[in-house]
């Protein structure tokens, strides 16, 4: 509400036009609106944030464009879901889920929202569902194998200075995870509010390959 009260009419119109352009997959119009000051993180009750909308409609190039202009992959919308939850839920297939997650994980996000032992792949929504829960439910084995169980580097917080306005995040080389360090990998044993783990959801939905991966992710990767 505070955000809406401080926006000018022109800003509101640009933000609404940005959502419309995303719905029409109009990359040139999106870029023009972002350069004109449209907010890539705008949240209003009548439409979802721009990044969520682009992810929902499986638009990799537009997702990259939004991230380049400061879209936050950890921004929460309905039920506390981030763009990573949406990517796992709405990807057209396993390959698309992998691509969407790769883009989002490499993009900008606010690490101030994360605890010292938590990362964006382990953030639960209001139902306790992490992105891994959602991916397991859909059976996205490739996406999980490539992204959820691959050690990732710790990303530094970004600032508002122009040097950091890039889709490629800064990496703290001293804090990069060791291959045997699980602190920054998805947690397959996490329970949602119903007490279900990603493995439970994979088994319930008949995704046997996903279940094998969740039971022994490192062994499954070594066998490939």
C-alpha cells in the first residue's frame, strides 16, 4: 500500500504497461518501459510481479531482461511464493524448468532475506513448500539433478551503484562451497506444513526417477 501511495500516475501507468508487454511477450516494449522507469519489482493486488509473470509464461529472454534491470528473484507473491516456486510449478517441461532455474539462480537476489545457512533454493512459501517440493511434485528430474543438488557459490549482496546493475552476480570466492558442503544446496528432507518431504511428493505422484534422485542425490549424479 505504501508503494502505491508514493507512485505517480505516470509510474503506475508504466508499471501496468510493463505487465501488459510481458503478457504479449513484447521484449522491445519491455526494455523501453524499464529504461523509462517501470519498476521490475512492482507489487499490486491486481497483478503479479513482472518476474513472476514472465516465469509463469516461460519467457527466458524476458526473465534475463528483467533481472538485468534489477528484478529480485526472491520477491514473494501469493502464498509467499518466489519466482523459483513459479518456475518449478509452471515450466512446460523438465528442460524448460532447468533453463528457468539456471537463469534465476544466476540472477540478482537480495541475500539479506537469507539466513547464514539458507539459500534461495530452500526458501519455503506459506505452506512450507520449497521450490524442491514443487519440482518433485512435477517430476522435474533433470532440473533437480542439475540445479538443486549442484554446489553453488555464495553470492554477495548487491548495492544500488551502477557497477552492480548486471545480471551476473558478484561471487565471494573465499566463501564458495566445497563439493561436500551442503549449506548452499537444496534440502531434500525439508517438510512442508503437512509434514511431507519432496520425496513423499515424488512418490505420491509416481515419479520414480525423481524419488531415486531424492533418496541419494550424489549417487544418482555419479551414475550419469
